[in-house]
C-alpha cells in the first residue's frame, strides 16, 4: 500500500499523533525536500479517505497532524497497511531488498550526503548487516564500472560516469522486481506537477515520426524513461557532464530530433535543460534506432560509447 519512506512518515506521524509537525522537521527526518513531503502527504491522505475518523490534516504554517476520532477505523487502517502497533516505539525495519533499493535511491536520486552510521540508525541494523548490504550493492554496480566510495566530509557515494549511472538505473529499477516501485517513485515525486509519462511518450513519438525515425515500442518506452530520469536528476541539482566524441553528430538527423524533443519537454516542464542532455539523447537515438544511416556515418563514436 505504501512505499518505504511513506511508511517511515506514517510512523513519525503516529508517534506525534494529535500534534502538528512542520514539513521542515519531516523533510529533515526523511532526508528529502519539502516538495517530496507534500507528495507523500497527498498519497497518504488519499488512502486515509477510505477510513472515516482517521485524518491527516495539513495547515499552512503549522505542518501536518494525524488525528483519530474512530479507533476502530484506525486499527483497521493499521492492519490493512501492515503497520504494527508494537513498532511505534522505534522505526520499522526494512526488508533486505527494500534496504538495498532504498540505499540506491538515496545515492542516485538525492543530493543530501549519505553517511554509513546514519543508515545504521535509520534501519536499526548492525554495522555488519549494513556492510553486507553494501557488498551486494557493489557487486551489482561492478558490471557498470561504478563503485561505492566514501569520504570523511562527503559520506558514501557512487562514483562513475553519468552514462553508466543511467544504464544501471534503467536496468535495476526498471527490471521486473522494481518496475512498479520506481514508476511510482519518479512519477509522483517529479512529474505529478510537471509532465506525465504519457505526455513525454507523445512528445517523443511525434518528434520521431516527424523526423522519420522508426523505433520499436520497447526502445521508445526506454527512451521516455531515460528522459524522465534525466529530468528528475536535473531537478535534484545533479550536474550533467559533457559527452566526449559527439562533434561528428552535430548535423545528424538524430541530433535534430533530440533538440526538438528536449525543446518541447523544456516548454512543458518549465525546466532549463542543459545542452549536454541533447548529446545523451542523440547517442541514445543513434544507438537504438532501427535504421543504419547514423551508424554507418559515425561507427567510431558508436563503438566507443
């Protein structure tokens, strides 16, 4: 019913039941933005609408407050949401897969520094347990030439190229196990107020057709996800690195299509998209298109991507 961080928010609100807590306090507790807190609020409030007598109240200047006037409905909600009263005195432990997914979400999507000791406290697990989690994460990152590193003043972070990070995100989060989770994660946290996946799909489809570029349904879907992911990371403040060896693609049809796609996406979202992003979309189109025109013209670039 709820994603891991939404559950953490619920436990926090239950512990402070009948009292207002500010969005700033919640954001600091969850290590996310105020806007993300508002998104979580909307999700939880929508679910609570089915439980009369259990309400999540939001007041400007005061924050959020969970109120309960019908404890039978409250108990029903707790059972159906799989929230146990015995857990209210401490934070819920996440399952192993959930922990690893949660850690990767923090490292790849959030700008806040991530520290090992903070994760130990947040998950209520031992240092050895968390070390094993990171060992498995390192194994997953290795094929993508990505590493988990740490610095005293920076905490834990993933090092590697932006392209390899995106390749990993695409493969990991859009696999069968995590597809629904990240679709909801990305859609609710960025595109709820910006642009939907459906609108992105139409923009890409229309511009590819206008440019006479044929893509399979699978490739088209992946390209939309790639753009959605790029927007999310740009919105979070991640710096987009320049792509090397793309000068020869400046006049290509794929480049022109990429420019038009991102021009429309920028207009729809109101976001300033770095010009480097055009290079990433261009390479994506060149590598994935069903024709060989660009591949025949620029084989060296594609073989070195």
